[in-house]
């Protein structure tokens, strides 16, 4: 390696450079006690776990954090974002805030996120299910004028809406769009997003992140070829990666080193099978958040799997499915890592 040029200095990677390189971004859960109040100690411990596990960023205020944090009488959106920032500002990790609702609400959330120091907003369009493309694009422009935005294609089963190619093509032209997470759980709709980015001419500026829990590894391995360009999914922003995060980091690193490894398709089946249990596919994702909580409870990071909605818990048979995948695909290294550090994270 040649010696460093005189006058150059080592510098820290910026958040946008890290985003474009591609990282693991867990969707941050909400730690509650038995009274369904925020367990601040464990909320901080979760953030510390993700950072120690090597995640390159964290998304807070998203579906996994529970959309109910915004409800009147609960009002946890700002406190939860602030708790995460207390830990994140000590690092150079990417800070993503979930932004939801009609334009007035979304503007308030974007302004708060920007004020707290978040780098970008993951923009959910679930409130616009009956809107036309012009209205959707106007909304996106309004939020992008406040902070960079991370587009979000969320499947309808958990609150999203179908967004056609024509929307994504215009969305990709918004200057302050820095990334898109696609999670429609649908290959046709995933291709719509990638093709739109390619044909917009902004493939070098808009980073592609998977949220397709049913095809995480396939997305990360696929070469998408459109408009004379080859596009790759560089990372993931996933509720699934809120558990076994260190394993996810190691997996992403290995995919980069050994994309031709013949075992990836078999590994993909194992990851998808585990996700089916965690996310309660058998009951249309009704127990998805409780499933994540159950793993974190078993690891000692959460005290219980309580959700803000008292009716939200594991579905019938889901515990048995979690037991099955936990024994079939053990994460021994991850469990040892957590046991070694959990007391420190809980301080």
C-alpha cells in the first residue's frame, strides 16, 4: 500500500456515505414494563445492543416501535426518539425517524426529527391509500423540504398501500430522496421501485434497502439490470433485524465477500422460515411485534413482550413456531454475545 499523501488526513465516513455503502438498520422496538409504560433502562439497552452488534444505523418511530406511540393519551413519539438520540449521538451511525400521517402531522414529525438530529425520515404513506399520484408527490415534496427522506413501500397487510411504478418514477426525481426501503413482499412491486430508480438516472444517489422479510437474502444477492445499469440492494432496514442483529451484520459482510457461495439459497430458506414464525405469517402478521419481543425477552433484553395495545400478543400456535425455529436454527454466538454484555447495556 503506498504511503499516505502528504497533507491528507483520515476522516470519519459521513452518514450518507455509510448509507450508500450499505448497512444493517434494525427497526427499533419499544420496551415496556408490565404497566405498559416505557421501560427507559431497557429501551436504552436495546439501542446499545444494536450499536454493539455492529448495526450501521437505527430506525425509530416505525412499525416495530408501534404506531400507537403517536396516539392521544400515549404521546411517546418524542420521548422515544429522544431516548434513542441520547445513545446515537455518541456514534456516527445513521439515524432514521419514522414519519407517518397526513401532511400536517408528517410535517410536525419531520420538524421534530430534524430538530433532534435525525439524518432522514422513513416516510410511510399509509394515510394516503385513496390519494392520487399528484397528491402523494406533493406530500413527499413537503417532507423532503424539511429533511432527507427514505422512501418506504410498506405492504398493505400492516398499514401500507399499493404504489405504482409511475409514483416511484416521480418520487425518485425528488432531490432530497436519499434511499428507498421496499417492503411490499411482492416481487413485481419490488421491481417497480428498482426500475423507477434506474430510469430516473439517480441510481448513484438513491440507495436501495430491502424490507422484504420473505426474501432478505435474495434481495441482497440480486443484480437488477435496467436502463443500461446494474443496481444492487446495499442493505436492509428490517424489523426482522431487531433480533439476531449481530448475525445479520455478519451475514451482510459475508454476502459482500462471497456472493457466489452455493449455500445462500438454502440459508435464505432458513431466514424466511424464521421470519414466518416471528412475524406470524399464519395470522396475517397479527403477532409480528410480539414475536420480536418474545425473542428479546428470552435473551434478557426485554422483561416481557407487552405491547401498547393490550390485545396485541402472540397468536395461537405462534409460540410453538418460535420454539421450532429457535431450535432448528440456533443463534448460539448471538446468545453468548448478549449474555456477556447485557448487564453493561442495562446500567
